[in-house]
C-alpha cells in the first residue's frame, strides 16, 4: 500500500511568489516544524472539496444571521448609553470600564473556546456559547447599577468570543480562495447590520418603552438561531483547499501559539487592533456625539447611526467582490487596499467630527463608514490565509483576543477619560487617529511583500 503523501503547507496569502512564501514559512516556523507537521502529518492531496450550494449556502446564511444577532447584542449598549446614563447616573469613564471589562472577558474566552472546539466539535461549542451570550444579553435588562451592568455584559462578551474564533475557519473550510474574500465581506457585513439593528431597534424600544425592554427583546433571537445550528453539518478543516487530514489530530497549546511566529499574521494583528480601536471609538460613540455636540435627541441620533449603517451595507459585498476579482492575486494588494481604506476613513471622520454643521458631520461620517466597509472582508481574509488550515480556528480566536483586547480594553477607557476632562468633541478624535495608525502597518506589510517578490 503506498505511503500517504506528506502535507505541503497550504497556499497562504499571495504576498509574493512561492519561493518567498516558503521563506516566510521557514522563518516563522523553523523552531516549530515538527509541531506543525504533527498537526496534519498526513493528508490526502486531492482537489478542493467545497460541497454543493444546497449544503454550503444555508450554513452561510445561518452563520451570518447568528453573527448579526451577535453584533446586535454586542452593540446594543451603544444605542442605550444616553437613557442608561440618565437612569443609573453613570459617567463616561464608567461606561468605558464596562466596555473594558467586557473585552477582558472576551480575551479570556477566545482561547478557551478554541481549545474546546479542537477537542470536541466546533458546532457544539458554538451552540453552547450562543445560549450563554443570548441569556446574558437579555439578563442585562436586570441591571440596577454599574456592578450588575458589568456582570451581565462581561458574560455576554465571554460567550461571543466563541463565534469570533470559530466561524471564520468554518467558512474558510466551506469556500475556496476565489470565493473566500466575497464570503468574508458578507461575514463582516454582519457587524454593520447588527450595529444598525442595535441602534435602530434598541433605540426605538428604549424610546417607546425603556432600556430594560430593549436589552430583553434583543437578547432572545440568538436562542432560536442556536437551536437551528444543531442541524448544520460541520465541514472538515482544509476541505475547501484540498488539504484534508487522513487522521484527525488534536492541537496542543504549543502548536496553537506557533501562529504568532508567522510575520504576516502578527503584523496584520497589530494593524487590526488599531483599526478596531478606531471603529469602537468613532462608531460606538457616534450617537452620543450627535446628542451632546449637535443637540439631537437619542432617538434621532441612534436613528441616524442606523440609517448610515444600512445605507452603506452594499459597500461590503461590492468591495469584497472587487477585491477577490482584481486584487487577491497581486502582491501585497489586499494589505495596500486596507491601508488606503483606513487612511480615507481617518480623513473623513476627522472632517465630520470637527465640522460645526450637523449636515456636514452626518455626510462625512456616512462616507467614512462606507470607506472602511468596502474592505472589511479583507480583514478576515488575512487572518485565515496567512496560517495553515489546521490553525484557522485558533488564528481567528487569537485575532479576536488580541485585536479585540487592544481595542476594547484601552480605546474605550482612553476615550472616556478624555471625554470626562475635555469633552466628547475632543475625545472622539482619537478614533480617526487609530485608523491612521493602522494604515502604517498595512503599508509596511504591502511594501515588505513587494520587496520580497523583487528579491526573488
């Protein structure tokens, strides 16, 4: 019987040609070569298996719907800042501490859920986490002060960490490289749609009832979606790339941490952390900014945020399709497009936040949201395509842990601190600054890849 072929490292993001890519792998994993080979020691080299539309597309729709509810439950607090602040008498710094504590819970949950998914199944861990975050988000309605609000929101974020880590790898195993960037643009679209629902639905319920009801009603849909996911088949890691292991292997902590030795992956993580810091400050505090600086009531302020996010929804799928069609095969093109998008968002948000006219502020804020939305899918593409298929779940988990940790712990605390001392009009400008900083690392990544390709 012929010996099974040894696994070749899967094709990663096309920063350069194959020889340059091998040098990345040699540099990144020389000290963990045996570690990675033990993750998938034997594979059947076969054509990529992506399944039929009947099996893939329903799973995609259900996972995206679950992600939309996840984003809604995560962002609903943003649409309720004004009524909660008035009812519980909390400062901006206090809200920053809620966000920071929630992020810390997500940091702790991300690697834990990744280990559980590696030892059991991604589906069972994901469903359990959905039940946890849905009940915790609905339970936020019972908050009577800062301590109880922190408790419920930390439980919510802890459960959400599983989705952030598990689903990107799941989708990568369903769709091949040509389809993947468009699929991930849809995946990132759930953030906009969920945020829009948080502002629109949450703000509307709070205005016509109270913020307690808003938490309760937006927390329940996840339970239904979690039940439906029980009937969705789980793909085999690497099947869409034709790298299916002959024998399933459990991944140790040492093997999982080897992703931090991959230079393109770690560089992207730094940029991602700064980018999300800009998003969580500029977008999360936009309704409160419109209320305090331009005098809009909470219903109209959250209504504008809802409208802006809904109007810019097409930017994600269109940008994802164009990226996959024209940029994916070119050296450093994805990193370069992210740099341009982040710089553009920084400039547009700065103009909007410093304008004295409400109309100018709204127009430029909408354009900024559209600009970074157009390349949102590429954020996830770089996370999963710079690592081997066997490490995709952990790469997504560490991505959520590192990027979410930097953006959720530090950025809200800094904004709240500046706002309490200098006002929100000054504090919110750190958002555009974070966007500009993220572009520096993506520029470096693009230039570094281009230089490597020239050497070869």
